C-alpha cells in the first residue's frame, strides 16, 4: 500500500494557529521543527513561573476550551517571528519571546471570560510543547477524513485534527493498522507508535471557530473509539515535501 504526502502542517504556538509548509527537514528523534515551539499557560497552570520540562496540556490555552483559537492561521517567518490572523481579531506579527505580552493581549478577546485567564508564554529548549512528551510526529489519512465526513454528511477540514503529515492513497483507516510498522516518506523513515485519541477540539470548524460537527460521536458510533490518526517517531531524518511517495516497510 503506497500513498503520497499531500500536506505538511505545523503550529508554532500550541493551539494558536496552523500553517502549511512547502517542505520540511525531519530530524531523527525530534518532533517536526518549530511545531508547538511555544505555549501559553493560564492562571490555573500547575507549575510555577516556568515548566520544568514538558508539562501536560491542561496547563495551557487550548482549542478544546477556547474554540475561537481554532480559527487562527499562522505563518512562521525565517527570523522566527510569527504572524497570526483571525477573521474577527485581525492580524498581528510578534517576535517571541519579546512580544509575549502583545500576543497575550491579542488573544484575550478570543479566550472565554469564564476560563482561567492567559498568563505567560513558555518555551522549553529541545522539547516540543505537544500533547505528549515523546517527540512524536502525527500522521493522518485524507481517505479516513473523507470517510468520516461522508458518514456525518459534512465536509471536514483537515485542520480540525491539528496533524503534521497528511497522506493520500491509503485505504480509509488503514493507518490504524500500522502500529509497529515503518513508513518511508521522501528521504525520511518513521516508525508508527500508537493511535491518537481525540478531544472535543475536533468538533470546531477552523474557518468559523464554532463547534459544528460531532466528530467524536461519529467515531464512537462507527468504530467504538475516538481515535483518528497515528503518532510516529522519526528513525531516519531527511527532507520531505508534498508529492513524496509514502511506502510502508
């Protein structure tokens, strides 16, 4: 079963905007470069001024609690600055960490008032601020997304899932059977480690920032679980780009 890489996506600030890349250099034992490089804690975070390494996702602003965050687009510039756009809030370009206060002020109107307020921006060297401490890259299937959408009678944007690598040409849901197998994408080789269990953030439309599709209910009704996509570890680094053939070995 071969496929083709169609999209490479990253999220420079955890839960605050997504961008699509024309190519990426995967590195052995690392997450996708600059993916979830930064995260914003809230006032109820369980750590002090700074996290001591990786910290659980409930310490940070997330789309599951702030649906409007899901409608932010991002662009990371070569110098590290990040431009964020939102259909209601407009556009801001920030150089991090220096512009952390400006970023938080820009986000406040998009964050629910009944939730603990945004507190501070964080970065942990050599550690992506992902939902898991392992340096996982997420791999997802366009066919699975289309199949779920057809079951729901909805056109599901891939950006509901906040994935990294999207593959076309696989049979729907075949990726769930790849745990323990290796895949080759361009010059890189990855080992599939486990399925990804999803949360309510995937119900939110990334165009509107509104919850409008019961993705979790549809997964549970069809398959008896809430899994979509798989996590993989990079075992051999290399350059990848949309259009690359994806082989299972």
